[in-house]
């Protein structure tokens, strides 16, 4: 049985490994993006939650480079997103001026503005900044893995012994389970919104705002592979040499990090709890997939989950937006 001291060491090690790679990749990402140059650009998103207005006509009134998107929350409430591509050095004052202009347009149409927000996404040579993060996360993960393979003793044993062997049947099985899990998550999402359990329901629109090649590559391939390298191959592998109970504890630890990594920054507490729960349960299933079929199985699950979410959102967008 694993001692309390040994358990504490592994918990600390799990957190340090995962957080170190995430922090380093983030620092490299923003160091690259903060350099000036014509290759850098921003994508500004102005979001307004409005009520009691002719919202369907509002989206056509503002001449942005990309058309606005309208999402109906209920019979009288709408979420309106305005997008605009801008130079990289787009200032806060310029964003504020555009926000005021949009607010005036909404007020002219009798809109009651319940909430508003502005967010910015950075691009490098047209590549989504999140994709840049995942690429560097993969590089850092492989660097760490390479360095550990050159070591001896316990460090080598942790990451190179008792590694789950890839099994084709489990890869196919967990690909199917990942797709089904995504469908179940979407049904749960719709249900909690319908019964009013959360005030801001999560849909894939917050994760997949458009269908550019960069976003598709990040969501379907690079993102799942990078996250499985970090959270399963490095973070969860620490626990693989221990007892069954220790593996369960390891899955709980890693899943808490995984869930926190995915909830983002939201003010709404009920929304955060809902998103944390979905991500946490998904991570537990990913850990189980890793135990049964190795990294290939967990990546297959993750790819299927994201791919199904993307397809469901596209279908939803075509039918209702």
C-alpha cells in the first residue's frame, strides 16, 4: 500500500509537471505574439446579451469584416456576436469606441442590454494563438520525455516502465465511446439549459467560433494529442506503477487539473460548476482509456469527442442559427 508521504510526493509531482508545461508553453506563446510585425493580427469579438428588440435586423446594420452571429436564448433574449479582424496593435480605446457604436445601434432598436463583453484572439500568419500554444506544449512534452529517457533510477522508471501498451481494439472501442460521450454531453447541455439549472449554458460555439483550417487542426488533431501527452502520458503516468487504488487517486488528481484547464474564466458560478463537472468526468474516462489502451486509446477518445462536438455544433448552426 502506498504511504502518505509517497502519495503526497506524487500529487506534488503531478501538479508540477502538468503546470510547468502549461505555463512554459503559455509564456512562449505570448512572448511570440507580443512581438510587433505585420504577420500578427487580432480578432475582436463583441458580445451583447439583449432583450426586447428587433435583434434579427440589428446583425445586418454594422459593417464588420465578418458577419455577426445571432443566438436566441429564449423567447425574448438574444446573444449577438460581432467579429472584426484588426491589426495586432489594436488599442483598448479603439475597442471601446466600437463597443459604444454597437451599443448606440442596439439602443436605437429599443434593445435592453443585459450584459456585454469584449474578447480578443491573436493570430500569427493566420494561425490561431491556441494552436501555437498546443504546438509548443507538444515540443516541451517531448523534450521532457527525451530528458527523462536519458536519466537513471526512479525518474526513468516513472515515465518509461509500466507504460500501457497500445491495443488496436481499445483504440477503436474508445473512439466509439468518445463520440457517444460527446453526444451525451450535448444532450446534458441542452437539458440543463431547458430546465434553467445554469444561467449560461455551454455550447460548442464558445469553443468553435468558426471553421477555419487552423481551428479544425487544433480541435481535431493537435489539441487532443497535446493534452493527452501532458495530462495522461506525463501527468497520469506517474501513478501507473502503483496499486489500483493509487491509480484511481491519480485519475482524480489529474482530472481536477484537466477540468480547471478547460473551464476558462467565467463569472457565472453555476456555469463554472457545470463545465468543471463535464470536463472532470471526461478526464476520468480518458484516464481509464489510457490504462486500458495506452496513449493511442486516450487520444482516439479525445479526437472522437471533439470531432463529434464539432459536427453537432455545425448541425446546430445550420438548423437554428
